[in-house]
């Protein structure tokens, strides 16, 4: 599932290439991808002839800011891709929406599992959008302080990993980067959040920011299924630097103990039983 680094990679790649382009045609081949709208016709009418002013990210969501004080909200879900392609490039399977731009290229939304979606929403400010208003702070932003993390961990009987993945507490983190952040911090992801000491919270915050920053530099993570592709259709590279995620049964890169992959509270987690306490 695309998480913050994957979505930020797509934003960084697309913004300089599509800002200023006008949407001159809209094609929808599967209406589930635009299910927030009554019909493909409604979706098309809201987008046609609008100019892309900028692209922003909020958590795992992309926002294409459009003239007329509206935005195209793009959620990639489990397997979504947003690819910029030449008009004559072959259309890959599961391409559900194509936006033809004024320079002749197409912005294509691809989603095999169709958990993601596109929707035209009012305004440009994510904080004012009802679809995003409940989100917590950005983990790479100024609001993600040690004090904030102490506050969301305090009193919580749920696991550390569950808090990290709760988008109302901090946005953009899913299974990949929760597992990796807990490893780097030396914290067992199954521990109750309230059990963390202040020093452990400091370590965890630093680990989250370090892991996400390095993953963005590597253009994200393409797991074993290679579902994630960047805006150019290329695989990410952070999978080459993972310490525990999708490394079950392999030696820990630090201590040599075999990495474990266990079910826990409705999900499965990766961790090193020696390095993480």
C-alpha cells in the first residue's frame, strides 16, 4: 500500500511536470474509481477545462489544486498508481481514469484492487476539507513534536504500532514504515503505547523521521508484489534497505537473529526479537 514516501515521491515527480497544464478531456472506464460522484458525467464536468495550479500531499492523499477553488483528491488505496504517460503509450490493465492534458500527455489512474478513488472536492486547504479534517500531524512537519507523540502514546493500551498507524494521531504511516521505525528505535511494536518511557518516545520520533526521509530519497518501497510504481512507472528502491519488513526468516542486519513475522491484533508485524524490546 502506498504510504507517505510513495505518495510524496509521486508528488515530487508530477508537480513540476503538470503544474500549469489544463485538463482538456476526461475518460472514466470504471465508475468505482470515482464513487464519490453520482456519475462519470458529473466527475467529467467538474474537471473539464480546469488548470492544475499545484500538487500537495496530506498523509497518503494527493491533492491536485485546480482553478475555481477546488481540488482533485486522489487516494491510492492498496494498489493505486498515478502515472504520467504519452498519449500513444499502451494503456495498462486496470486503468480506470485518464486525464488528457493540454500538452497532449495523459495522467492515468491505475488501481487493480480498486480500494482507492478520485474525487473533486471544494477548496485548496486540506485542514478545511471534511475528507481530511480528522487527520493528525505530518510526521515530517513541525507539529510532530516529542510532546505530541508522548500525548498520543500516554494512556493507550493499544500497541505502539497501532498508534503509529492511526491516521488521527499521525498521518502517512502504514505497515512498512511502522515496522521499520519500531526496529530503528529498538522498540517491540507489540508493546502497549503507554509503556514507553520519555526517552523511548524521543527515539521513536527520530526513527520515524529518519526512515521516512530515507525512503523518500529512494523513491519509496516496492514490495514483493511490485504493486507500487512511481509517476514514471518505475519501481521504488527502499526495499533494498529494509531491515525487517518482508524479511521474515532472514537474519537481522544488526544481530543475525532471524526476523519474525507474527499475527498481532488483526494484522501481521515484522520485528527482530533480539534488537527490539
